[in-house]
């Protein structure tokens, strides 16, 4: 007799499906499968070669969404994520982009499957309440959001309320507890505020309020406020602080504008308590502008500038996603330049996208960052480290599969102790949504 072992997660989903079937509830199944490869090479002394096994990471994954209407305006959502390598770590790569439970070389099903979303939502008139493990969009939560650059998005333990009673206005309130960051999708931990002194954990509550209004002609105005408590005890044991943050942006676009002109403005501030123990904390102020045009039907050109403050005499909090500590909401954010632009930095960006129709699109973009002494990319204490980031990418959809191929070159004005001042990255992704 064969013994069949079913994981707790799989068993619960089987039981839920059976109960749903008995009560006449339909479960809608969607999802995606992905193949993701990335390699990073530098000119550091003794560094692994680009495309070498030690410099490369990869994943093969499948993500399954199970959603149901529970009647009486209740809905249910869940997401099961499988992350594996199909043995690529044996000869092609040395690590994974994402994993389950910190395990790279999988030996059993518990090391490959994570329950990345599970929530209940209830609609009452024009208000929807959503409680559980879920994604948060950057458009409504610019400082705590689900990032889409990796194999799969990170998710949050959160309670979300969305209301649309006011004409042309969406109001959002959220309590955000924990995030699975972007590497280990099974491990939900405290939010983190990134600084040049390290990542400070947000061990206390985190609240967000956002208002998005479209009353002004051709414009969308979004403003968010965050309140976070018990931050930084991991950096200074026995001490913790609170922090408030505001972020606002204005997007202007309309078909009537010449050459498809679109404009953007953004500004924000992170205000921590004045001291973390004996460490003085600075306010961080950021702003940005962006403009894009469509001079030809197949070509879109974009220019942007962002500036983030830095105080060389105090510890600064970077303008980064507290859900991951990785990406920023800044207009100059590209594929891999986040550490250069997020703190004590003035950054210019130029971008061009050319569409070949069914043959795909080519993207050429670059940023030039003038860094201050508090910039996250500093190689030598007290020495500013400027960065130039140049990126080429090609996207195409063939037989229903979305492909991305990207090359990123980053050059720095200062060298590390191992003589590194240049880094190249190659990323290849194939993704099928079903």
C-alpha cells in the first residue's frame, strides 16, 4: 500500500474546495508560471565571472490563485506559490532569486510551496474591507507596496479599507503588520526602514491613509500619510522611535495634449523622532518631476529628475519601500538603480521606448546620480560616490508567453576595497499568465 502525504496547506485547500462545492460556491482559478534567470558580474578583484555559476541565480515557479464569491458580498482569495529550480543549481546557478523558508536546494514539498495570499473581503455599500495576507499596490501605498520585479510579488499581512462615497475620490485606510519581503516568500517579518546605518525594523504598528482624487481636469492627485511605531530597536538595543511619513504625487495626462504629453510631480518627507538612543535622526525630504511625449506613434520619450536630501551629521532614512527595503517610488527608479537614488542624491533620467508592434518593444534608459556623503552606495566613509546606470531591455509576447531580456551597467566614481567600481547585470524572464 502506498502512503500519500499531503501538506497542511494543500489539505486545507482540498477541504475548502470540497465544502465550497457542497454549498454551490464556484472557485475561479488563475495564475502564472515563470522562468527567471539573473547573473551579476563586477570588476572586483577575484569576482566571479558574468554567467558563471557563482554569479548566477535562477528560479522556476508556478503561482495559483483561488478566488471565490461567498455570497452576501463576501469574497475569498488565496494564492499558492511554488518556487523551485529544476536542478539548475547543480551546474548553471549558485543561488535562487526567491525561495521558501530560506531553502535553496529543495528536498521536500515544504521547501517549495508557500501560502502567499489568503484573505476575506466584504463590501458594504461603497466600502470594501479586506483582511488577511494580500498585495498592496504602489499607486495607493507608495511607501509600502508589492514589487513586481522579482519572480513573484511580495505580500503583506494587512487590513485594508477602500471607500468611494466621495465623487471622483478613492479613500484608503490600512493597518500593515508584516511583509514577506522579496526573497523568502514564506517568512513574514516586521517592516523595515532602510538607512545608511542599516535596516531598522518596524516592530510596532504601521498605519496608512491615502486619498486619490480625479476632480481636476486631466489630473490624478494622490496623497498618503503613514504612522509607524517602535522602530530601530534592532540597531540600538533598548531604544525605539516613531516616524511619520507623507507622500504626494500629481499625474497630468490627456489625449488632447500635444504629442501625448504627460507630466508628473511628486514630493514627500519621512520624519522620525529626533533621536534613536543617542543617535541623532534627520528628516528626509524628496521631490521629483517627470515629463513624457510621444513624438511618433511607436516612440515614447521620458525625462525625469529626483532629489533626496541627506544630513552628513545625522542618520538618514532612505526613501524606500518599507515592505522590502528595496525599491523606491521615485520617478527615476529603473531596473536596478535604487540604492543610488534613494538617499542624499540628485538624479537625472532619460528613457526611450520603441514599439515594434507584435515583434515587441525596445527600452533604452539611463540615470546619472550625483551622490552626497550619506548615499547608500558609499564605498568609503565620508566620501561621496556618484553613479551612472545604463540599461537596455527588450520585451515581447510570443504564443502567450511574455519575455524580458535586460542588460544593466553601473559605474561608480569610487572603488571598493576590492577595486570594484563597475557592475554588469543580465536578467532573462519568461512568464505565462493563465
